[in-house]
């Protein structure tokens, strides 16, 4: 199936309201169209100066249980779910306005943001996309945790988790992303946590907005959510969702293969930073053909559709 290689934005502004998972603060989020080559820009509308932060790795200021963007005193917490939704629907340019310090957690997944984007509608722009084509493998590790981004056919993710828990032990998922894969297989997987950690997190000023309405909570032997799981392996699917949101901070859609073993936000960010630290790791290319099935092409087959870009 062919897919347009032109950039995409929203057709119209759209908004939602909720609370931040960790701050517990009420917040309204507004998604808005943006010009070509703008990228995704997050804006705090509550401070007088309305600081803006591009969704790029250089603006990551913290990775404790979530990914936080920050510059000076301006901070926006838990950006990964909305970024994953935008990337998953191929949105290149968008303005994300928030009147509080944290993206609303909604139901703990990216599905509400997918619904929001679809409500707004998607508009193709008359400028070709740029891609980051991974040329050689880059690996980062922390003990037995590791993450690798290497060359690949289209964009593929292999993700493994193991929390040494009866319900969350050694789950592995491998997906090649094309068409509706993200929406169908990943977007509705919710964040999760352990009951034994809840009080400790709240003492640290985290998880103040957490509840059974926006997270899966697990005790020593069971899932406390009365509705149960959305997928038998919802936990690893959510870790994949987080990884996709973190990987979007490369600033362009990726053509490559991500392998994540017990990885989290901290290691994901280290991987992205390591990839960007050496320009020989990747090539930035801009599409020059309007419609190419780029997700199904090998790197050497992309040459007719992509051209080197200085962008």
C-alpha cells in the first residue's frame, strides 16, 4: 500500500481536559495546526511569557517515571503519550498548548489523543517529509537493561520487559509499523504501576493524579482494575508506546530497527542522545516522490524516493 510522503498537520484546533498523572494538576491541552517544517512545539500558556519547547531530545530535562521537557523554569511533564499519538498518525507539524505543567494523563494511554487528532482531522501539506535513516547500530545499556537502534527495513520495534512479577514476567512484542499498526496494536495500552509503590511515589510528590481510571494497578498477585486488561500483554505494549514517544524526540520519523530490553525513559533518552551525537550514525533524507510505500522498502530501495537534506 502506498502512503503519502508529504508532511501532515491538523485541519483544525481541538482540545481536551484532565489531570496530570504525577502533579495531579488540572490542565487543558489544545492541539493546533502548524506550518510545514515547524515540527511539534509544546507551549505553556499559563506563564506570562508563554514559553515554547520544541519536542526534541535537547530539551529533555528529566526521565524519572516519565519524560519531561524543560528549558529554564519552563517545564512540561509526561509528554510521551501525546508525542507517540502524533508520531503514530504521521503528524509532522503541530502546536500543543497546555495551561498547566503536565500533559493530561487521560485514560493512561495514547488512545484519547488519537481520538482528538481524528476529531480535528489531518491535512496533508505541500512539502515532503524528512526521515532519519539509521545507518549503523547504536547501543546503550544500564546493567542488564539495553536499547539498540540500528538499520532496518521500514520501522520495526522489538520490546521485552521482565518485572519479576507473576503477571508481568518476560513479555515480548515485535511489530513492524505500517498503516494502522500503532493505532490498532499499541495506542490503547495503559500505563501501569505496583500498589506497593503508590504511597512511596506520593511521598516523593509523584503519582498525585493516579487512579484506576488512568493506570493499571497491580498488587502482589492480581490486577486491581475491575475491567481487567485490554490486551493479555498490555504491559509490554505500553512500554512500546513509551519508547515510540521517546524516540519521536529525534525530530523525524525513523527508518530503522529499535530493540528495547527492559528499557525505560532514561535509557530511551540516552539512546536518542547517543544516536544524535555522531552524524555518521544516520542520514537525514527528504522525500521527493509524492507517494512511495516507504515502510515496505529496503534502505537501498529508498534512493529513488529520498534525497539528502540539509534540514
